[in-house]
């Protein structure tokens, strides 16, 4: 029996390529179904993971000051000698407009200032002290006059009580009264030694510290050198310290 023509086969729609269940990996440089992932940028905030592994939450590090962006490979985000407390310590140093001989605080107070090692008392902040209290000048002159029999020298301190709650710290931190071949009269190491001694007294008395910008007037020092000494010797020991800029 004769067969009829074979039915024409319709072209079937091509099937799409099989889908992969693989997902793009978050791992830098990982290969995915779509090909290699783009590498992690050279500068990308580090991620910290907290909590149980099943509930990890990425927390981006906060911005950090004075960091190159992006940093060079291998460069630490913090300098090796960076002190995390340093900023807070500097902030603890209060600088205000006013007169250091009228300290703005309650409780025991110490007013600190720099004296020279030549017995001179007649210029600068000492005049403001003498106008308010005669005892510090009298004690300083006696201390110098009898120096052969006492500790009068660079780096030493005499604490003079002028009120029931106020003491004046005469600090010998200036060599002579004029600049010479060795520079201005200020002696930063002597100032530091004095402030360490004053800090001990302040802690014993439970006192706050008050001062002008010590060493930066007739002594010829710079605040850029003095401020770190104050921060290190006083603020680091949690002694409330106020510096007064007189109008």
C-alpha cells in the first residue's frame, strides 16, 4: 500500500543554556559563572565581623584622621607612635581668655609660672602676681638669696600658699634673662621637671592647675614646645589644667 507524504517536522525552539545556581562570590578575585570577579580595589575600608557566624554583620571602620587615600601598600593606617589618647589629652587642656591670677575653678588651685635662675623679679607675669599677692615674690627673693644653702636651681619648685585654697608655684625654668649664644633663656627640660613636681603637689592637694602661656613671654619659648610638655606632665595624669590668655 502506498504511503502518503511524511508530515513536515516543525523546527523546535532552541532551549536556553542550563542556568547555573552558582552566585557571584563576595571573595575578592573569586571566579563566578559569569567569569572572574573584578578584583577588590587597592583601597577599601576593612570589615569587622561581630556576633555568631550565622548572624555576621559587616561594620565599616570609621574614617581615620591624616590617612593617605588611598594608602601605599603596606602602610599602616595609624603611625607607629600614634597614641590613641593624645587627641583627648590635648582636648582636656582648657585655654580661655582671662587672668591666671584669678583662677576660674572651685576647690584647691595652683597657679604656676616660670622664674629665672638669676634672682630677677620685675617684668612679665610676676608683676601680676605681686599686685595680687606679696608672698610669692618675697619667698622667691629669699630662696635666691640663700641659694648656697638650699635647692635653688633650674628645674626646682617652691609652692607658696597665698589663700586657704590657692598656692603659687615658683618654677625655675629660665636660665638668665636675655638670649645668648645658646638661644633664648627658656630651658624646656627644666620646665618639664618643674611641672612634674607641680603635678605631684596637685595630686596631693586635689588641686587644679592654672597658668599663663608659661615660658612664651620673656623666656622666649614657643607654645608649640610648651603645650606638649603640659599635656604630658599634667593632662596625662588627669589634672584639670587651664591656660589663660590675658587680653
